[in-house]
C-alpha cells in the first residue's frame, strides 16, 4: 500500500506580524520501493533553492501528513524524525528535531519548536529522514515558507520618519519635534528629536530681531541664538546619495516645487516618490507630487551617486550676508563665555560667565589629576601617605584604640628608627622584647578593622605625617578625628624615654616609657618590598621600602669587609675612640678605665717651661714637659703625668695625660656630655688635664657638670690616660 506524505515548512505569522515568503519547489515525488531494506527509514533531499534574503529566525516548523493508514515498522507508535541541513559557504549548519511520537490516524500535524538563525543569503539544501514508513512510500515537498530579514523602523505612514521598507515597528514613530515653535511640531511625539525640528522664516527673523534689539535677557539671548543656529543647521543639512534607491527628508522652512527643488540634480534622477505613491519623473517632465512639503519624507532613485545632496541652498543663499555674519559673531562671543562656572569642578575656568552644565568632578577620594586625597577611606583606614612612586602608602585606623604605656622601662630595645617605613619593624621588635602587659605596640598589633589585621604603631616620622595630613595640622579639618592629646610613636629615644607627638600643637618630645598616651594604629597598602632599608647596614637593599628587621651591621670600629673603621665609641687600639680627625685614619683613644686612686698635678709654685698647650694634639708634649721638669707632690707620691707615663694597657705603653680640649672632647663623646650613655664609664668627679694655668693652677674638667676650671696643683683628682693612633 502506498502512503502519501506532504511536508510543509513555515514560520507562523504571529512571530513578527509580517507576511511569510513562499518559495515553490514542487519536487517530483520520491517513491521508496526497495523491499530489500529491513530497517525502515529513508533519506531524501529537496532540490537546492537560492534564497537571497536572510532567514532571520525560524521559530517553529510545521509538518502536516496524510496516510492511508498507520503502519508501524518496529516501534510502539508512529514517529517522524526530521533533520534540516542548511549549507552556506561550504559550512553546514544542523538542526535536529527528533522523537515526535504523535502520528495518530491518517492525518494531522506536528509543530517542532526550535530557535535557529542563519547567515545572509543562504542556499539551503533541505534533507529529511522519516521513520515508521514501509516500502512503496511516496514523499513530496511542495514549498518552503520563511521569514525575510527583519527591518526595524517606523511603520506609521503618517509619521515624519516613516520607513516604507520597515517590517517591524521599533518605536521610532514616537520620536518627533516637541518644540511648539517648529513647523513640524508633533503633539503625539513622546520623545524629543531636536534635529528633526524645522523652523519658519518668520520665526528665524523674530529671533534675530530679539537678539539684535536687546529685548531679552542675556541668558535668553543665548538660548535664542542656539535655536537660531539649530534652525540654520537643519536648513544646511547635506547627505550623500548612493546610486539606486535612497530616502531623504525635506527640512527647508517653506514648500517648493519638486522640479525646482531638485533642479540641481535633474540629470541623475530617475524617479522620486512621496508617501502616497505620487511620483516625479524628470525624464518625462511628469510631476505628480507637486511641492516638497517641510517635514515630509521622500524616496528617490538616482543613476549616479551624489555627494553633498542638499535642498535648502535656495533659501539659505537668500539670507542677507550681514545677518549671517552678525549671527556668527554673536555666537562666537556667547560660546566663549559659556562653560563650567563651579570653582570646585575639574574643568572650571574663570573666563566663563554662564553655566552650561558641563562641569566635571573627580571621583570621591581623588583630585582632578587622579591622585588620592588625604582623608580618603580606603584599605580599612584613613589615607595619609603615598610615596613618590604612587604605588604604596599608609592609612591610619579610623579611631584611637585607647591609652597605653610604651613599655620596656629601663630596657634599651635598639633599632627603633624614626623614619617612614620602619613602623612595622619597630613594633615587632618592641613586642618581641618587652614582656610588659598591655603596651602601645601590643595593642596596635592586636587591632583589627574591616578584615585587616596587619596594623602597627607608627614611627615618629609616620606619626608626624598623620598630624600634618589628616590631623590638627592639616587643611582637612582633622578628618582623622584625633584628640588634642599626646600620641605614642614606636621610636625609642633610650632605655628610659621614647618619642611622642602632642597633637594639640605638634610639639615633638620624648617621655618616660611608663607614661600612658593615646595610640592610633596604622597599616601599609600597595606594593611594599620588605628588606633592609638602612643604607649604613652591610645588607642594605636599595630596592626595599619597608624594614623587616633583617639589617646586619659591622662591629663598631670596622666596616662590612672587616677593615678597621675608627668610630667614636669603638674599642680599638687599646682603648675607646673618642676623637677621629678629618682623614678618618688618625685619632685618639681613652683608656677603658681610670687609673686607680687620685693624684696631685704636682709642680706647685714652679714656673714650667712648656705644658701650656690646650688644643687637641698637645697632650703628649705637655706630659713630656711635666716629666722633664722633675716635679714633686706635697704628699710625696707620683704626680698625674707620671701615672699616665707608667700606665700600660692593651699591650700599649705610650699613654699620656690629655690636654684641656682633649679632656673636654672625652667628656662630650664618651662621658655624660655625649649620648648620655657614658660609654667611658667615667665617675662624676673632677679629672686632671695636662694644661697648665700658672705656677699654682692647672686645668681640670668636672665630669659631673662639664665645667672646665683652674684647680690648685696640690688638689687630688681622677686621671684617665689617652693615646694616639
């Protein structure tokens, strides 16, 4: 038994609301009669057909069928398998539609839902596979129905921007001129299209008169001149026409006969049509349109491309030249005075007198140059420092965390720099050494805000930046919310004191470590490189910008290569260096301790020949002068100079009594007049120099108060030998 299957493909009209295009195929029936095939399906091809429009979208495929009866070939129900193959530029696109088990009875239909888009100008080859069809089946494809390319535009023929080629309305009909002074004012328009407005000659002349007579205020004059310029712009609009069909809108202020209006291009025009189908055909001198009407659109077919196609030359050229020059001059003056008048805006200019809404402002937290502003909230705190690279900086916690002591009273921590970049290292050093309770450094390390836990106590210099940039010393009105109080830094002064800053008046001083002052933690952000940043260290890293405590230093008196490098306080040449000359190779050392007991200066009442040198370098000769005099003391013991000559220490026996200035230098470098550490271990006593005053007096220095004064030679004082290197 033969069965006839008709397959029709189409896209439902409801998809876009436009007519489908039908392509007749009328293929010959393909009869399947091979009884040797046991598997019951067949494949056949519809002849290729060129479709010169885009198959924009196939939403559904509709298949209808007619059967003499339902014959199944192996399944429990009738099934149609359908495959569509579209070939384009040797590329095959497939759409599979399977398992529609809905064939019941001898006729019906099946809708396959899909979503398929194709490229432009395809040549489809439609292939079908059907199942459950027995031998002697006949297949016929009558036609293909498809949706042409979607053309969006205004489909309302009464609208000024009607597009006769559009098949899908995109809402453009809502656009229109909403200026009631324009010829083509559209009361139905809901969206203003200012460029479409066309103005009459009377309207333009009226604007000129208002501006010229000064009958309106300056701001209104600006608006009038702007409208006037807009009107002239619409009249002067030009477009380029390509060979073939084109569209144009007539925007001149008054009507003109179509033959006159297009006279400049008559030889290139084949036909012109209006929206009512009326035509102008210059070849036959036929004008069915009449006049070009302002605000209406027209279609035109030209034989050659036309550049700079314009229709309003006839009117613009009739405007008196002095009026145009006057308008241009007025516009130039007005435009030069219009701009941003807000002094806080990035594009403010004092030459502008009238605001035009063009002011531009920086992003919050930044200035007009894109730089971060002090006081910006970022990285969990308040921004107060950015280094010269612009890639890294510091932020302060938004609030103080309380009042705490510095800690480590009486204990020298060392390596607590005052410089920027050392705060974290200082804080970690302090907390690793101090075992006191709640100290400022410990509380800073424990602080957490907005998920950030890497806070530390600022150095003296970092704290000073906070005061100057976001505190009371800034122009940001204390955006950091600091109290008028004392704030701890992480910079140590000595074992007793550490540095603080008074945020009331920026007074910087050191105070007892036991004092309890305010604490404001800080943290770093950006591309910080950890390492040794002390240029005096042996492992100084010039690429590092934040200290990590890794710096190593040579032994005092030596350089990083182990060479002798005399420095004040270094233990060298049998004693402690207290003076180095400008060459760095020569100097003086003091014995590491006083000679036991006290001694008279000697030679009382004797006028000595020499021993009168006071400056650095004269002590040795003074001592020799005293020895050569063979002086005696009242108590019969040796005198101070002899005690130094007899002194032997560190395998050195060339010691002598220092001159007055040499002794003062010892006090200022190794005694209480130096760092305050009394590196020489001097007693708070008077020490003899080798410099004579007269027969009864010699110079001595009080190491308790630094006073140099003449003392009786018979007085008994301390002696500290020195030697040169």
